[in-house]
C-alpha cells in the first residue's frame, strides 16, 4: 500500500487549514493510501496567536490518524521529526505552506526527509507572499522551497508569487468544496437554531476577521442609504484576529448597530452549516486576497455570493451566474448586494449546482500525484 504523510494543521488545532487537511487525508485514504497527518504540538507561541485559542472543542476525528508532534520553534524537534519521516519512507509527503514563519521548521523537516532519496514532496501553497508582511518573509520562504519537488496552488496570484522563488513544477487547482461540515438545512430551521429573525433579509460575513478581509468596507456599505431602506441586516460570524475596537468605533460612528447581528466567537465546525444555511447571500469584501476558503464553503451550501475584484476571487465566481463581482469600495459593494436581492436566490441556483462540480477532492489528489512525478 502506498503511504502518504500530510504535514500541516489538524485536530486538536482548529480553523480552515485544519479542516482542509483532515478532509484531504480522508480522500487519500479513500484512494488507497496509508495516510497520517503530522500536525503541531506547538503551532504558534501564544504571544504570536491573534485569537482566543488555537484549539478545537470538538472531539478528535475517529477516522483519521493524526500524530501531534511538530514544535514550530524547536530546531531539535525539526531534526527529530524529519529523521522519523526519512526512516518511514512515505511515497508522498504533502506539506501546507501558508506563512513564512513556518519556513525554517518545515524546510528543515523536509531536508531530512529528502535524504532517503525516495520520498516525493509536494507543497500546497496557500500563500507565498503573506497578507501581512513581517521580517524574514523572503529568506524563510527561500529556505522552505528548496527541498520541495513540486507545488499545488489554488489561485493564479499564488502561482505567480511562487515563480519569484522557484521554477519547479506547479499546478493550479481550484479549492475543493468544504463538504465536511454536513449538509444544508432549511433557512427556517437554521434561523431558528441560531435565534435569528425568520423573515429578515440577512447577508453573511463569515470567517476570521483580519484587515485584508475588508469587514470595515462592508460596514461602510451597510451605511449606504439604499441598504438601510432595503432593511438588510449583516450577520458577522467569526472571531476577531485583530483588535476589535476600531470596528466598534466605526459601527458607532456610522450608527449601524441595529443593522448588525454579531456572533464574533469562534464558530465550531458543528455550527458552520447553520450559519451558511441561515443567510440569503455570502459577502466577501476583501481588500486583497489570494483565494478564499469561504468561496468553496458557499458553493457547498449553494449560497450565491458577492466577492470583490481582487486576487483570485473573481476567477471562482462567474459574475451574474453564481454571484456578483464588486470593486472593494462601499458604494460598489452596496450596489452588488442590492443586485443579489434583485436577481434573487433562485436565479443563481442552477449555475451554483453546475459550477460546484469542478470542486472535487479527487481532482486535487490526482493533481498532487501528477505534479509530484514531473
């Protein structure tokens, strides 16, 4: 049996990367691999972590083998884990790269692995040039890419960024659907579960709140007189990964508190389907982006979406078919929200159902296998 190791966040860590890695592990297992995730015993020191906790309150997934052993700041640990994987001789190591801070740790582990002259290493690059720049970004990424054999990216922007560091094989694949959060429920059931008003117009901002995601731009759009008159409410579902005071001050300045429903604790995996099912539309007002995990989430729950014309977002959302593309400014976003309601959810549904067929985990695994042999 072929052996695959995935290196990246997984339970007991929480968040989109962990959910992705766990779902990918299931697909590798389904495709006949002996699969293990090697995740972090320490991912970030607490003083570097912007949220309340890094850890999930959900039980461990029973169907995935997860080894919690990587310490991102301990070089002796990197050598130990690398030597262990070298001896295991997996056919394939799939490593996530989302932050240059992880470059020294992951680059060292992979250098040890490659000494077995057998294992192929494929990186899924979420970001190569980070949203928030820090000291050491460039040398850390340069160090990381050297032992990698090939790369998977999920947007053209990341692919282009990658070529600033390496000319090794790279294949672009669309982000698969997050189909591991269960099936949709009716809007009525979801709103009842979340204690939301049954007959209001509700749009959804979902996910961690960081500057680049543009929640402040969306708040400005909620102050548009056309949005006020339409009686549209914004459900904000996600944890602040930066100081929330500036957002609270903006809400107060704009006088839009009555138009907002704020659920700004971490949203557990078991709750995700209710938030997506409760909304009329999903709004992604990003000021810059590579790709977004919210887009495949919206596809899975067949929710029309608004995305801004930045990074790889427009490539995934055919305008007027599965959603609306707006510019990253309040007036354009407000106009786009009104256009969503003017067209109505039923207009988008056939397009969503057809387009989502492209977003399969089988295609991702096949791409990893293919690019890894080039």
